[in-house]
């Protein structure tokens, strides 16, 4: 494979800062979406991280499917072509594993297969933790199967570690407000009832 075919996934620093801020601030797992632009094997993750209504625990994060569908249906029903295009670009699924290692679990792989069962032929998937570790992958439909390819995170524009940590800190209040509004934290006894 030559360099032009190399998988490249670049994040605007603000988006990645939002994702890590959410992972740092939420005491349990949390998930969301982000916008992606694709040109061949080059991807750009941009704008901001989206956090939807969800029920989460130390071992699971589940977006509220009704709330998510209502959000997308309202955009589609409004008929605003720009907003519809923007909605269609939300093809990065991210989530945290709190303090656990950043490998995609069996539950994560099932979620990836569900993402590919819709109209989208590909998604990016990202898992992060409170230790600032991450695992990023491109998933694509491949016949009746899922093709999976990991890639490192690149920031564009590049920032220093200090600048990135300052960016995370600057997003704390905004992200904490979203977590307080949209994340229902399940305790172990609540999770066992599901």
C-alpha cells in the first residue's frame, strides 16, 4: 500500500477536547456523535462533539434511540437542505470506557454492526478513557461483513499537549452542563433491572 492509500483521520482539536472533557467529567461511560468529512481514505472530524440523551453505567452507555430518532426526524421534516446534509455528516460514534482499557468490546462491535445496518456504508468509531488513551477505527460494509481498520488520531491544526489540556479545561463548563442535562446515570441495581 503506498502513501496515497494510507488511512488518515484528522480531528479539529476542539472536537477531540469535547470528547475527552466528557470522558473526564462523566463518572460512568458516555457516548455521542461527531461530524466527519471524507475524501477517499482521508477523514476530517470537525465542529463539536454531540451528546444525546442516554442512560449510562460503569459498564454500558446507551443513547436514547427515541430521542436520537426524534432529533434526526425533526431535522429531516424541517426540509432545510443544509441541516440535513449536516445531520448526514454525523458519522463518528465515540464513547468512553471510564478507567478501563480502550479496546472495542463485544457490545461495541455489535453497536458498530448496527451502525452499518442503516444507509451509511462506513462509520468512524472511537473509544477513550480517563487516562487519555484512545482507539480509533474505520468500519465499512464489506459484503455481509464488517471491515475494521484502526488508525492513529491526528490533530489538525497541531497543538501542544499543554494547549490541548487548556482546550479541554476551557470546555469543562459547557460539557458538564450537557452531561447534567442529558446523561441518566444508572447505578448497578438500576442496570440489573434492565
